[in-house]
C-alpha cells in the first residue's frame, strides 16, 4: 500500500471553554475581597476602565437591586422565583435586559462576539499564575477556624446542632477561647440555651484540647480531664489559681489538702498544659466578614433581600478617552491594543453586573426555602441541596455552587455563609417532605440507645431499616450501616455479645 498525503474533511462537536468564559466563571466564585483585588488589577492594566464614584452615596438608593420574600414560613415555598424587583438603572453598565434576564450569562458567556486574546494579558486575564496560587494555598498554615470547621464536617450532628456549632466556632478567638455569650447565641438563633450548652460540650472535645473554653480555668480543666487527672486536689488547685499567681503555697496546700511534694507535682503538671490552645494555628489573621447580601423584614411581613452596595465594584468604560486614543492610534499594534482593551472593559462591566444579579437571585431563593429558620429559629432548618435551588431559579447546579462559595448573608439571626443553609436529606416513602440526614442519624442513635429497654433486644441494621420505613423514612440498609459507623456504634453482633457479657 502506497503512502501519501491527502486532505480529509471531518465534522464534529466539542465543548470549548474560552479564556473569557473561564474568567467569567472565576468572577462568580470570588469573595468580595478577592473581587476587589481583581478589579484593582484590571484598573491598573486597562486604561479604558474607571471607577464610577459619581454621587455614590446618593445613587445607592436609586440603583438598589432587591427582592421581597414573604416572611410567613408556610407561604414562602409558594412564592414565584420570577418576582424579581429591579429598580433603577444598571449597577455596572449598559447590558441589555435580555442579557440579564436569566441570570446565567456568567456561565454561558454574555459577551459573545468580543474577540479578546486573554493569553496576552499580563494581569487579571492570565491563568498562568494559578499553579503558584495553588502551591501557596497548600503551603499556607491552616487557621484555627478552618481546623475546627474540618472537624465539624465529619461530626455526627443534627441540623440544629450543626447550626449552633457554626455560630460558636465563629465566636472563638485566635487563642482558642470562646468569646460568645451562650444566652445571646440561643436568643439570636431562636433555640433553647440547653441546646447551645450541649453543643458546646461536644465542641470542647475537638482538637486542640482545651479549645472552646471560656476562661483559663476551664481550658486547663478540659486538658486535665483528657489526661484523667481531674481529681479533687487538682480541681481545688484550679479553683485557687489566684493563690498560685501570688505564690501563696501555704494557702494552696491547705486548700488542696496535699503536702509540699504533691503540690509541686501538681503545679508542674499545670505548667505542662497549654493556656492558649489556638496559638499553634493561625498564620494570617482572619479578616472581618463583610456580608454580600442583607435580609431584613419590612412592615408588610416581607423579607427584603438586598445586595450590599459597599461590596460591589462600580466600574464604567471611559468612552471619551476611548475615542481620543482610538483617533490617535497610528500603528496596527496600537489599534489592536485599544480594541482589545475596549472589548475587555465592556465585558468586565457586564459580567460584574450579571454576577451581582445572579448572587441576588440565588440568595433570594435560599431565603424562600429557609424562611422557617428566619422566623422560628435554627431547629426549623429544612433539608436543602443545590439542585433544589438551581431548579427553582432555572440555573445550573455548578452556578449555584460557585455563587454560594465565600459569600455571606446578614440575617436577623446573624451573618452566615450561603452554604450554611444547605443540609442533606433522606427521601420520605409516603410522598411527604424529605427528612434531614442528621435527623435520621439521630433517630438511629435513639433506637440503639433504647435497646436495653426494648423487648426486641438488639436491633439489626435490617430491623432498623424497617422501623424507619414505618415512620416514613425511605432508607437503604447500607446507609444505616454507614450512619451507625459514623456514630462509632458497633454492629448488632458485637452489641449482642457486649450485652450478654454485661448480664
């Protein structure tokens, strides 16, 4: 067979994510601090971009984008996702209504037709530095807050307990001490104070040992309990730390009921403990959280969802300067540069506008879904996932996921990350409302804890499945086994053997 060159025509389809679309997706998931840094870099790189500082305070009320949501929990789910109330002009540019209506241009590329070679951009538009950013992120020392949230992610808690835990973690300072009043936390979250206390006890079992203490005495006591050294003499020493500070050894010996040698050993043991358990973490100080969205209840019983104008970059394309430099361009390189800067500036203004409207739309739907939490408190959090929100507002799940990353919402019950409102669920076998996974896990624990008083004795995983299905929870046996193992509960065979040995 002879070899030779020939031309061949083929037709095919492929999905290509352009650099411009990549940048739009990246914009959507940036936090407000990261967005400010990105915009500053673009302003420095692109001479046709400028900040719109004209009467910013006066215009804030006129260019406000908001949505009103019913505050009645029973009616919240009936609200239409299309009740968007957009007042005033564009926040950032002159995008047409058609480009804004679906809230999806950040995903589908609203600035089609603008040929911009992002690979030539030295700042803002280049992705060549992403590897270095990833390496820095991996090498960065984990903060105490991140360490605590990682442990919370694998802890078996009900939705209400998890919500309380998130609030308490936010109240821990860099030393590991809890600076939040429990009564105030309970009132803000709309739950009983004993629930907050129970959650606190569980959180005090997190690493590093001694974290979530409210004072030095409690911090040292938690560490001593882990070492099984919290005897009456040591407790007396902890109750008289002021005597130790004054080095009043005779008073300490009398208070603890020990001799000199024992007292020296006890003091040495205290000195081996860590009075600031959170000091081992930290690296960079945690910046103050600035909410991206506000939720307020008005006089008509509606939830008013508003973007935080202070976190929104206000940009415009300097048209007069563009005309000036365009007329003054002589060479092809100069004309190409001006054309690319103009196209990129228009795209950025429109993309920022779309980003803001997408955040508002997602946040408004979350408020509708979790209206019970806002009205009644943390125990009324509903099971919620990305797909539910995405289907309600006609967006893709990946878009909702990006929007809820590193975005915060200020509610009457506090400031929460948007991801806080998403909880897993178990389907109902009678067609009713789904059950929270944490609540199902709790039911399994209750059933097993009651085995001693139960006439059936030790329950197998299959029997637990049957009992749960009788209560309307559709769950598989492997899921029961997974939840049981997460709760560190032995199998039915091991529990039956332990029960026999105890008898």
